[in-house]
């Protein structure tokens, strides 16, 4: 058996502790049983349809584009829009 740390919603934790007390089980046992039941039912995340995005020719991204910083990308796009209006 391994020890692990999980993060639970506060309300869910309260409910799990209440269930453990009502059924005379440990919190660990309640969580284990709940996971086994969910896995046994085959609960799975629904598959999403794959989204295809248009791509255009080119060698790489424009200088200054950082896909992790949406505000920078937005500023570059706004600057490009402004240059086309002139």
C-alpha cells in the first residue's frame, strides 16, 4: 500500500467523513471503495471531437509570439490590424 496526497473539494471531504462515520469505516476505506466502484463501472471522460484548425504556410511563428501569454499574442494581433487599416 502506498501513501499519497490528494486534493478534495471541502464539501466532498465532509460528505466522505460523514459516510465513514455512518458506516464505521476509515476515510481511506471510503475513498478506496468509491474509487473501486467508479472504476468498476467504467466511468470515463467523454471523448471530444477533434478540432481541426487551419494552418498556413511559413517556417515558424512570428518573432515575439508566445502561445503561453495570450495578452502578448493579442497585442501583436491588434498591432497587425492597425497596420492594415493605414
